[in-house]
C-alpha cells in the first residue's frame, strides 16, 4: 500500500501576516482609546502619566466646572487659547505664529490649544516628538467630538499641574491662596494661569518679574473674555 505524502499547511506570505498584525493593532488602539475617552466623558480622570512619574507626590481634588469661579476658565482662555470656543481643537493661526517665532531661536513658544493640552495631559506623556504629536492630534479630535467644550475645560482645569506635586486649580488655589477655586479673584486666577506653562519654576505667591507682569496682563484680559463672550461655549 502506497504511503500518502503529508504536506505542511502553506503559511501565508510574511507581508500578509504583518499587515494583519498591523490592522489588529490599529483596531485595538482605536477601540481602547474610544473606551477611555467615553469613560472620562462621565468619570473624573483618576491619574495621568505626568502624575505617576512625579517624584513629588500627588495633591489634587477634582472639582466640577460649576464649582470653579468663572474667572479661572476665563483666565485660561485669556492666557492659553483665546479662540477656544471658536475652533474645533486646533488653531491654525496660533500654530503658524509659533512656528515663525521659534524659527528665530530663543525661548520656545507653543501653539497648542487647551483641547490639545488636555489630550496630552490626560492620555499621553510630556515632551515633544512627532509620534506624540500624532497621538495628541487623534485624542484632540476625539475629545472635541465626544466631550464638548465644557467637559474639556473641566478636565483641563483638574489635571493641569499648578505647582510642585499639585494638580488642578482647586489644589492650586488652596496651596497658594488658602481657599478653594470657587472664589478666585481675577488677580488670583491670572496668577494661576500665568504659572501653568512652568508650574515647577513659577509661583503664584508673591510672583516676581515675568510671572507677575504676565499674571497682571491675564487678570486684565479676563474682563475682555467676559465682555466679548469668548467663554460663551461654557455657559
């Protein structure tokens, strides 16, 4: 009786296997990112990578936007993103100006919106790089579509670093002014907004030099934000 020759199953080409793995990875990433974005639409963000890698510990106290004095979101808009209520996550003019400014050398200026900063702070890591910027853009699109402006501002004001080991404007207000964020004066809100870019190097108590001048400028701009309705998407 003749033996039948057993043949091994034909393996798919390497290129095909790589393509399938890549597709599964992309689908998994999209599903996971959608899950967390939808979750954080309703649930306070418990911790971020920035907090986890902060060797100074974590002091924070989640506070709803309705319990934060309107001076604070107005100060954030005045300092960080005057078109917050008009754009859909990206400010092309600000990005273009930042690129031209940075080409001259010296102190680096960012062109990120509050939405972009929120996406970075919640889902990603600090620092630059095109890879992180690409992820940042993806998460910015998601939170703009699924959260809306009020939630974006609420999350931003709760996860932003406001001092050494201090996160959120509630913890920052208590740290610097000995009271909650529910009764911030324009001057206090301006000082908190002024230290946001460099919270480890700037202080809201008796600020000096640039921080003092910048805080005063922001405090004056708060009135402009209110009068011109630049915070209309938060009402």
